[in-house]
């Protein structure tokens, strides 16, 4: 247990007389020992429980600024996004009933009660659901099964595969079904990124539009320009991390969450006190009975009332389940119910004010305070989806579904808090472009509705698979869940798809571009891995290469990086034949990202002897929520220490002479002092005449992406003077 986690569970010093912490063995991974000189045995658990409750409440407060920004600010643009034509009192009652039950079923039941429990070791989102399925059933395109036995979660896979469901067996036997599942997961990730682009655009633009009511001379173009400036500043603040962002933004979001329902209560009392009769579902049936197709089309606007709810699930890596549930059930949900009730009560008495449905229902006396809070809250609203976008991008990068980009861990306490400079600036450019090109809030709202509904539908599909394959949920409950939410969200999707030509094409264009990049990268990586496995060097082959009298064993320690475990990379033969040498100590190192969230520290470095003198294999295992920010010297020290422990313990069951073991350890130290070098391959595809047109296009596209993305080796902070790159052409 590390020092950070131990400190989280220490007792309150005010309730303990004297506590001595012995951390002399903490660095070796042993537990810290608490020696209490005078402690009441009952006070320690109570103190820990109180601290845990307080920490959860603090986290719940911070979620207001990071997780729920997009959801709680949705009243800014829901009614203005609806194409209402001569609405009546009954229409508004039906619309409020739809929004109330959408918030209740999707927000409370689906996300806050069910989806939030489908986390993958603390991480959420569509890719977390996909990796969860891959770890329990062989549904992944990548061969996660080959490394699962070394994973700290291998026992969960074994338990999950003891009695497989028919659906799990179907996915394992059908390559088409597995590819469709991968496509659905990729689509969900792409749509969430599109959400991260549209949320800032529509939130800030809708809030800044409040300037036009008191100042008619303020033009629409000026509002768009001011919104763009606000967004640029917001994106420039992202590098400070979500902990600092939530510290600055949570007070603003708390003010918004409390002030808007107060205004809503005032509006209910002043305009329509019986508004809550609309909670009865029969208003929904009457609404569609009266309006028919027009009522169905209005769903493209009402679905925006639940926008940002996916962040409740995707941002699990930044917070925890309990804090998110407390914040949503006791603050966000009541706030939205009261705010929408107040807006609807106002509109019932002012039937044609729906185009500015938020600012019109604000009393004049508090207009400017609410405007300031609304503008600030709109800035915060952007944060929830931006943070979720960073998390999803990092997950897909480490799973090798997305080109490598720089990922910075902004917190030493929460490993799930990440920031990507390249992604951040691309999002900034796209957000500003959306505002300046599609300034009309209704066009952006149409695009937003497509993103919101599709992301929810994809989560429902993946969550249903988790229920059947992993949770073994009773079929009746699965059928009830799927029928309710698939039908409900399917109707929403059908409504928003009619808006494709009115701005809804924006997220589809973004998703298509991202999908092409991801598929091209994934295809190239798979072809490269296929070549390496086919042309791998066996231990017998390596022994033959080293038996050549012209090949010398030179002093020093070499880390030779390879992508395969069962054999050695073909670059090794290319290297030995041209360099005519191999270092006295050579460690073939593989960086392996497992389809798990985190790998136990004692299982991250796995050493094995390859049967030749001075030749070892090293596998460094990381989950997608683990950080890979080791310094070069620290990395070398950790591997060599693990190698020494391996030699001393003889963990592979072979019998060694103790004298030989000490000599080999001594030789390892001398090799380390002689110099350390890191060798990696720099490979390219040679596209021959026999390749088809598809391979020519995809592999050429992969080379373009590969030449412009980051290298995997600098993540270990290896000094430049210790790096060697060996070029080689792979026959496509």
C-alpha cells in the first residue's frame, strides 16, 4: 500500500492521543504500521468512517464543477431549440411531462443507479464497458486473452468464463459480431468527443445571448465573438488539471444549481402553481395524440434536457460512485425539476416566449445576477465533457485504437485526471469554428440532439451486454431494462435524425473523420503485429545468430523493445547481422497495456530468463488508467532490481548454483555501470506490387499517421544519448 492511500485512511488526530507512523518499509511496498500508544479501540473506525463521509461530501461538491456542468445548464437552450408553432397550455404541460420522465428514467434510474455500477475498476465510459466485455469474454479484436493470466484481474476472467452465456459464446464464434461491437464502441467514443465540442459551443453561446434582451443594439455577431473569446480562455485553463478547475468552478456551479430552482419556485407561485400535475404520464399521451408528427419532431429539442448525463458515467475516473450519486440525487435532479417547472409555468402564461425561454422567465430584479451566474456556469458546463473527452482519448490511446498523443497526468493523487495538449487545442479550434460558422443556436441544438441520443443508445446496448454476459442478470430484468430504455432512446434517435440537414451533420462528420483515423491506425498496427508474429525469432534462432564467430558480446546493458512476447522481434536479426554484436546483458522489453483499469504494482514488471547467458525477457504491464511516466533512471533501476530479485528467488523453478547467481548479479551491476542503451525498431511498410488497392490505401494512410504521432519510448523519459533506432522495412 503506498503512502498516499495509507494517508487517506489515517485516523483523526483530534480523537487519538498519540499515533506513531513507521514508514521505514513503505518504499518496498510493505504495509505501514500504526503504533497507537493510547487509543480507544472503538474511536478509530468511527474516525475513519467520519473522514470517509466528509471526503465523499467534498468530492460530491467538486463534481458540480466537472461532472454536471453540461446537465444542469441545459435549461439555457432546451426551449429555444424546440421548433414550436403556436403552442398551447396543454402542449407545454405535455413537454414538461416528457422532460420530467426523461430526467427520472434516464438520469436517476439508468445512469445514477445502473450504469454507474458498471465501472471497470473505477473507470467509466463506452470504452470501459467494451474493455470490461473483452476481459470476461473473448470479444475483442486484440488478443487480450493471451496476457490475461498475468493480469491482476485474471481471477475475474476465470470466474466470468466458468459458465458462459449463449450471447457470449455467439460473440466469441462470430468475427462479424465482434467487429460490429468494436464499431459501436468506437462510435460511442467519437460521439462523446463530438459532445465535448458542442457542449461548450451551445452553452456559452446561449448564456451570452442574454446580452441582447437588455441591449437590443448588441448584434448577434458580437455575441458570437464574445462567446469565442470565452471558450479560448477556457481551453487555455485546461492544462492546470481538473482538481484546480473544480476548485475554481464548483462555487460557481453551486450558485447556479441553487439560484435557478429558487427562480423556478417563484415563477411557479407567480404564474402557474398547479404545474406539477404534469408529472402524470397521461399528459404525454395527450401531447402525442394532439400533435402527431409535429410532437414527435419536438423530441429533438426535449432530449437536450438530459444532455451531459453521459459525463456522470464517463467521469468516474475523476471521482467515485458515491460522490456522483449524492450530487445528482440531492442537488442536480431537484434543481432541474424545479427549474423546468418554473420555465414551463412562465411559458403557459406567455405562450410565444419560447425562443428565449430562459432569460424571459427571469424576474427583472435578479436579471443581472442570474446573467453573470449563467455565463459563468456555461463556462463550467464545458468542463464536464472536456474532461470526459480527455479520459476517453487516453483509454483509446493506451488500448492502441487511437494514434499516440501526449497525455499528461495533472494530479499525483488521482491517476484518472489527465490532459492532452493536442486534443485540447483541436477541441478549441472546432468549438470556435462551430460558433462562428453555425451561430444559430437551433442549428447547434439539432447537432447536439444527435450526439446526446446516440451516446445514450450506445451505452444502453453495451450495458445490456454487460448485464447478460458478466452480471448474469435475470432475463426478466434485462428485458425490462432493454425494452424501456432502447425504445425510449430509439424514439429520440429517430426524431433527431430528421435534423441531419439542419446542423445534425456536424457530429456525423466529426465522428466519420475520427473513425477513419482510428480504423486506419488500428489496421496498420494489426498488420505490423501480424508480420512480427509471422517472422519472429525463436530462442533457437537467437542461439544460432550468437554462435556466429563474427558476433561479439559487448559490455553494457541493453533494453531491446519488442511488441511480441512469444518469440523475439524480427528487428533483432536485422540488428545482429548488421551490427555484428549484442550487449553482455540484453533485456527484451515489452510495454503491454492490458484491458484492465489498473495493474497491481507487484505485477507490473515480470522478468523471465530466456535460457541464454545474459538474455532476459521483461514485460511491463499497465492498465489504461495507470500512468506511464517513469524517469529513465528510475525505470532502469526498477527493472534491474526486479531482475536481481528474480535471480535470488529462482522463481522459475530451476536450480542454480548460489555462486553463479552472485556472479550473474555482479555482472549485471558491471554491465549497468558500463552503460545503458535503449534499442527500438523504426519500421515502415514496403507496399509491393502484389498488394491490393485496399492495402495500398490503408497502409499509406497508416504511415502518414504513424510519422506524425508521438513515439512510445519517450513516455519512459529515456535520455536521448541512450536511444538507438533500428530501421527496417516490413513486406506488406
